C-alpha cells in the first residue's frame, strides 16, 4: 500500500490539486479499498508478412497485456475519491492514471464525477480495458478507434426507471489534450469544449444506447511535414486548399448507437458509429460491428464482424488543376485518410475460475485499400480482483 | 437447451437448494421482487442490500434465481460498474446469522437467507420456493 502511494506521488502531476488533497487526507483517516484487473495476452500472426493490432509473426506477450490497480476511499458525507493506475505492456508497463476523480452522490440515483474520466463514446468505453467484463479478446477496433479515450472534466450520471425500463443518463463536459496520429505521423491533439450525452436503456434481455458528443478539435503534426505543406500552399496562393485541410479548432461531432440482447444463453450485440470533423481533411468516420455468442456452461463461443469505411475527401485535390505542382502532395495527404477494412473474429471465452477467464480469438482483417489480409491468433487470461 | 441446463442444474444442486426468504427490517414497507432484483443489481438505492461472500452456495443460488445470472456473469457485471465510477457491489457479511443481525439493526437494509432460518427480528418480503 505504501509502495502504491509512493508511485502515485511520482505520477501525481496528472492529478488535479483537489484529488491530490483528498488522497492525502484519505490516507490518514479513511479506509482505502483496492480493486484491480489484469490481462495477459499472447498473440502472433499466421504468416510472416501479417501485421495486426501491433502483433507480428513472433509470439508477443506484451503488446495487449495490462495491469491496473484501483484505490477508492470514502471521505464520508457521500464524497469519495477514486484513482486507477494502469500499466500497459505496449507502453513498457509504465503506470499512468487512466482515471482519477472525485465522486459526489447527490442522491441514490444521481452521482457526479469530476477529474480524469473516460470519454463515453462507445458502449464499452468505460470498461474497454477490463477484458473480464466482455467476451471478446479486445473491443472491436473498427469501432473503438479514437485515440481520445480520456478527458478532464465533469460527468453527471443519473439512474432511473421509465416504467419497466431501466435508464442511465450521462452528461459530460471537459477537454482533452494528448497525442494521436495524422495518418501516419504523430500529432499533438487538443479537444476543447467537449460536451456530450449518453443514454442507455435496459428492459429485460434488451438494451440500447445512444451517444452524442461534440467538441473543437485541433491537430498539429509533430514532424512539421503537414504544417509545412499548408504554409507553402498559402504562400503560393492556394489558401483555400490549405483551409480545407487544416484541423484547427474544427467543429467535431460523434454519434453512436448500440443495441444488445442477452437472455442468459444467447448474447447479441451491435454498434454503429459516425464521427465528423467539419471543414478539414478528416473525412466522415464510419464503423460498425455485429457480434453473436452463445453461453454453454462456462464456455461462450462467439463470432463477430466489423467494418470500417472512411472515404478520403477527393474533392480537395480535385479542385486543383492536374498540372498544379501541389496536387500529388495534397492527394497523398487526403488519401491517407481513406480506410476500408473488414474484419472477422471467431473465438471463445472460458470461465475457468471465479475471477479469471481464458480467451482464444482468431481475427482475419481484409484491408481493401492496401489489398492485403492479416490474420492473428491471440490467447489470453483476464482477471479481476 | 436452456431448459435442459436449468433442469440439470436444479438436479445437481437439489441436495442443498433450499427455499430462500428475502428479508428486511420489520419497519420496511412492501418491496416487489423486481425491486429486490434492481436493488441487488445496484440500479435502485431505495434499500441497502446485504450479500454473502463470493462462492457461498446460497449467494450463487440467490443470484441465479432472483437475478438470473451465474457467479461469473455477476462478477463481469460488477466489474463494469466498479471500475467506471458507476456503482459498487453490495456490502458483504460472513454468515447468515450476521446477515440477520445486520438487517434487524438497519431499518433500510435488505437480505436473503434460507427460509428455515427466519427469525422474528426480521420481516419476510418474499420467498423463492424450490
């Protein structure tokens, strides 16, 4: 416990002062509860040229493995503080705070969380790292593909009933700063004024969820290649083209719809998402998945299909004359945003222990732009404790 | 298939499957089984649910009969809430005796015990017959 606190202090720069103060008060006088989860996943692709989800043809135990420890302290009077420290194998298990927030329970049906939170884009956003909470080896990447997983802000969650239907409404406000990639170069990302709402309804075996979020997105490429091109375009009298590409304080919107059915044996789920970043090179982002599983005692075999379909905004380079010297460079940038991928997954979960599940999954992805197929087999264990 | 599984489950556990009494403090008003289920799933905060430890056969039986979920499904369900700031599982006590004591002492609490062990310290809200 002391070791954990020392580690927390070394990472504390990411925490707000309020959370920090609360933690130190808590350590002195309140009981701290610890929970955790872990995934140990091994994978390798089926042939030497296949690459998928960070795996290649060498067996890799690190890429998708992760460990997380959550500490939660009740401060009394309906106030509590929670911090979740996570180390991802892909990041050399360097621990970082994925979540760190204060919770105030307004009443038994309403709670307010403030601090570092998960941005609730998707049905499984909140627990996408908790492999034990779902049957797949990983959440479908064709849908779960935004890099902006977390935000700093405030969220209100309200549970309620509408007749027979259980309702969970979440409102969220905040901002994000971090890194992402402008295909394929790394970029600094900022999203200001994130505002969103999600609404989940459950009746018996059926569930439905809608999400709508907006924000102002700014992306700046770290290597300066894209920024350089934009400057050149402007200096050469093609400011209009530069403005169609630049991602600066761009109005962005995200929409998601998820449906689920679970009668204890048959487990069906599907989710469709669309994201738009207005007046930039980023085209409409479209993805969906469908998944079906069947529980037989401790086994849950499943099959799922995912699709990603983003069309680069060809009108940006088509507006330039064929002999325009910038046209090839602009075309390359625009087309780097074209993504067309189909993925099939088949696998099974096996609940072999009260706190652990074994998963085997085979994934086959067809990249229709690069015209290649990559196949991957992963075996993993997910734990909660 | 499901019926067959349930039937074989019932057969396998018939040795220990007892009637379960849902109990509350004597001052508690009527609570429907639907509400009991909601409370134990963390979806309604009207009463404070009291659980037995993991791997306790009575808890497994209660969760299967009243909530329709296996222990692994319950664990997955709670892991979705615990790690996301959306809720926390019911408090746990070590034994049926401790549970009766807890419910008798806390006007807003709710529990389940073998029907054969009901005392006059608590009120029986419903019985899950086997």
